[in-house]
C-alpha cells in the first residue's frame, strides 16, 4: 500500500500560486518532469526556494553570500533527487568523486572549502533543509491523503528522508575533507617552492611572500630544523608532532606561529619571525626541548630575505653536525658548532684530516677518547694543568699522566700542538665515530 499511496501523494503535489524561477536548466527540469510530472517538479522548485531562504536566514552576516546562486542550485538538485528516491527511481548518474555527490553539489562544496566555511556550518544547512522537507511532506500527507494512508506514508517518509540526508551529509563531509586536503597540498607545495627559491637566493615581492608564506620577509628571522631522535616513520602524525615542536620553540621565544615546511628527509624546516631583533641568548629559551625525543638545530638570527636564507643554511649545518654527534644533544646551535660544521662539510675529507693530524690518537676506543678529551680540554683552557683538572673534575696529576700518554702515543710533545691539532680534536669530540679510525678486529 505504501508505494501506491506514496505515488499518489507525489502526483498530487502542486506548486503555490505565482511563478517561481528555477535554478536548474530547462533540460534538467524537463527530465525531472518526465518522471515526476510537471506539478511535482514545480512544487519541488518552489519548496527548494523556501529551503534556500531558511538556510540564508541562519547564516551570519545578514546578507546573501557570494555562493548564493550555487547554493540554490544545489538545494534544488537535492530536492528533485529526493523526490526521485521517494518515487522509487534512482537518481541520475553522478560524476566520480569521493562522495558520489552531483556535479552541482561538488561545485558548491569546493567553493565553500575555498571560502573556508566550516563544514559544521554546511552540515547545519543540510539539516535545516532536511527539517523543512520533512515538515512539508508530513503536512502534505495530513492535508491531502485519507486517514487510512497516513500512518504507512508517515513511516515511509520518516524512513527515506533521514536516510537520504544522512547520505548527503556523509557525502558532503567526505568531499569537503578531500578538497581541503587537495588545497592544503597545493598550498604546502607553493609554500615550499617559494622557500626553496629564497634559499637559492631569490627575492620574491614582499606581498607575494606574505600571501604564500604567511609572514613578512622584512623581519628578523631565526631558522630551526626539527627532527626526532626516535624512528617516527610508523607514526601517522610524524609531521604534525614536529610542527607542534616548532610551535613550542617559537612560543618559547615569544614569537608568533612559525612558518613550517617539510624538509628533505622527514625533518621539518621552520622559521620564527618577529619585527625586533632576537636577544643575544636566543638559545636559552629553547631549553624546553631538553629531555624529550625531539631534537632541534638552530641557525643564527638574520634580517630580511638574505637573513631568512642565511639562518636556514646555518640551521642546516647545525643539523648535519647534530645528526652525526655522539651523544646527540636536544638543542644544537650553529654558533656552538660553526667550526665543526665548516670543517666537516666534506665528511670524507674531515675523516682524512682527523686521521692524518692525530695519528694513533684518532683510534675509536674509550681509552683513546679519554686522552683526546683531556688534551682538548688542556688546549681549551690555555694549556693549564690546574684549569684542565678543574674542568675535568680530576686531580692535576691525572691530567699530567694522561698528557704524557698522549706524547708517547703520538711521538711528539704536547707543546707542538697546532691550530690544526686543536681543530682535529674538536672534530673528533663532536662527531666521534663519523671521523675516527675504527679498531681492527
């Protein structure tokens, strides 16, 4: 009984008095009228106009949005589609999309994404339309159908209409998220392309940089490279975790949200930017990273596009040193490793330099490492046994004993140590096995 009663209900629908302009094309309306009849088609067009007005009334701003025409067309298409569903005929073929929406609905969703309309507001609009159509169909049953048909018709309406709109909501949300992901990917690609151009020496216009990067280049910049000491390849939120760490770093420096882009090997490149110069102790606030698995390499402050580039290149050098250092430190500032970064730009040549300069003192074993550390400390404190002992927390005689062992090992007095010796010891102390001579088994 329900199918026949439903067909009679739909066939008896007629539009209110007055001509209502349709949003669909004549061909689309003629196709709908061929199945539904002219009266029900015109009625759907009129009810769509009313649904459209209800949605507009619920929008903030008090004036029609820029997408009003597309919204009306999408509502009208949906209304005719609902009548087809109620009539028992499947809707027209839909274009391929993650959500199987009609072309009009896909167009509207894409426009709403570009306008950054929250999808919660879109879903609310769909529910307003659902409530309106439920009310008008229930009203038509109560006014135009005999009592014996009302209960089965109401059951059918309450079964089909919510399911239809639930499917629409699912489709809209899926299409919205897919389109937002596509836009984010394009935006991220554009951002990274501009960053790479600046790093290569380019100078984009200030306004173009602000639109693409979200920051003004005519500021003071401090670059970070952020990565994790742990292997996060299996983490679905690896990039997000590193971005949040960059945000914590900028916040510790009292800077606005930083610019971030993906690096080349899973790390994150980031820039904290502000109108005023960074303080001399800019590394101090970044102690927030001590104790966690996140590691951060920090460049040097710079101003303008050239400073943006210089700070990043310095951060990259600090990152390279930090990744090779033993043990790895939570925060590595370029100013603390600038000599090592310069000397180790070519890793193979750095290893040759250490081996040739230190000789037997370049062996990769704990005993020789202790001797290297003692000699380096002795040179750092101005060749003072007493100062070296205090710095190493050992007795003066221990320092003397170790340095005598160095002389026997190298075959030359420690008084002959040169700047090159000091540099080789510094490289070995920072990079360890990366530049030392492995022990033979």
